């Protein structure tokens, strides 16, 4: 009986960490905890340097990223948008940082992080 209860609780916790990713991150491998480079690679592939910044912003808005404006203290990337998903046991965060000049992307990076309680 106790084993069954423990297994049930474990399944609930694991299911709690499987919250859906934003569409731009679907199909990417993740590891428990800190980010993998897959989301960063996806951002570079989809929006390489020279891409139209307005296309990036439009896609992130469609996917319900929250824009937080300038990144304080960052010399590499000045703008950011974050998608956060939280459920019973876990919090997942996808963040995109970029710079642009005359509406063309001059630098971009993507970060993924997961924390379970």
C-alpha cells in the first residue's frame, strides 16, 4: 500500500514537470534542471544575425512571451522576452535575449531553465 502511494506521488511529480513548452521550443531536448544548448541553437537557426527584428517580436508575441525591455548590465544583448510555465511541482523558463540595429538582429541567444520544488 505504501509503495503504491509512493509510486502515485512520484508519477504526479513527474507529470507536474512535463508542462508544455512554447511552440518555438517544441521538440527540443531538455535536461532536468539547467538549460541545454538546444534552445539557443534553435534561436540562432530561426533568427540569424541580419534577420528582421519585427518577425522575431511578432513570433514571440504570438507565443505569449512577456517582454521585459532592456537587460540591465548586459553588454551582449539589450532586449529580452520570457515565457514561463509553472505547475504543481515545477517551473520552466524560456528566455530570448537580443540586440538590433535599424530593426535587424545583431545578436541573439536563447536560454532554458527548469526548477522543480
